[in-house]
């Protein structure tokens, strides 16, 4: 029997995870260059807000699915903050509520966005696959899939700068989701990365964790591919949001 492949050092494995983000994170997608550069039409921005809401709304659901499988109270205590960050501790608080402020700012009825009517099938399939992945795969793979947060601060900072520079709707209230994530995410990232590095202690587990992170980058990239095809190239599929639907009265006038 051949000897088992040795695990990478902690430093080498972290570098491997970070290299996945450098190559595959969705800040490299052309839709984000278009959005942050001010080249999106109002309806392209609205389509992005509608579809990204579906992802935001499912994050606490995948975290609840994860926590239901965790025996360790310490891990549950650390992880439940993520649900509170998105759901809030009171109605009208949290990341989901802040995303609906962005929806209103771009001229969409928040109730329409929250209904998830008009979400692209490609978005729905990708996000639902992520929730299912976290529910069904190992705890290590589930935590590793969350490590796209390692790369999120840059995209949030670029987004704030680009939207403020190029779009009239952008103000502190509209962009409150992104500003809040700049302060919320670092603790989550530090905990998740340390947990993965501690528990991926064999070559096999390191490969599984890296594959999980790669899967999550695919989930994010696939959402933008669906958005690009439907609203930049104009191939809107049946059942998806069409410009003019779900607008506030001032935006429809």
C-alpha cells in the first residue's frame, strides 16, 4: 500500500484557499465591472437587486440547516450570530431588511422583491443547491463553503465606491447593507477560517474543503451568468422579472 499523501501545512493550505478566491471569486465577473463602473441600466440594477435578494434571504435558512446538525454548543453559539446578522433581532432589522431598503431606493416595491416572484430560474437553482449542500455535506465542507467571505470586503468596498460615484439612487440608506457587512463579516471570516484550518487536518479533508469553497464560487458566478444572459444580452426566460413589473409608483411614472 502506498503511503498516504501528507497534509499541507496550515500556511500552505490557507494560501491554497485564498488562491481559489483570487481566481474564481465573482468580483471577476464582467457583470460586476459593469455595475461598479456605472454602465448598468436602471433595469439591470433592478434585476440584480431582485435576484441577489433570493440569495440574501436564503443565507439564514442555510445557517439554520447547518446549526440543526451541530452537536457542539460552542460552534452553535458562534454560528448563530450569522442568522441574527441577516434576520435581525427585531422586525425591520438585519441584512435582509437593509437589502429591501436598497430595493426601494432603485424603485422597486419591497413586497414584490420579498415575494421572490420573477427570480431567474438560474438564480433559484444555484442558491437552492447551496442550501442543500450545507444541509447534506460534512460540517467541514459546509463551513468551508462559507469562506467566500474572505474575499467579500473588497467587493463591498468597490461596490460602495462605484455606486456612489455613478448612480443617483445611491446614498447611505440605500447602501447600508454593504457598509454593515464591512464590520460584521471580519469576525465571521476569522472564526470560519480558523475552524477549517483546525479541522482540515488530512490531505483528504483539505481537498474536500477546497472543493467546497470552489463549489461556492461556482454558485455565486452562476447567478451572475444567469443575470447577464437575461438582462444584458436580453434573453429573459419565461417567468422571470420583466422591466416595468413590481415598481414603486414614482419609478413607474
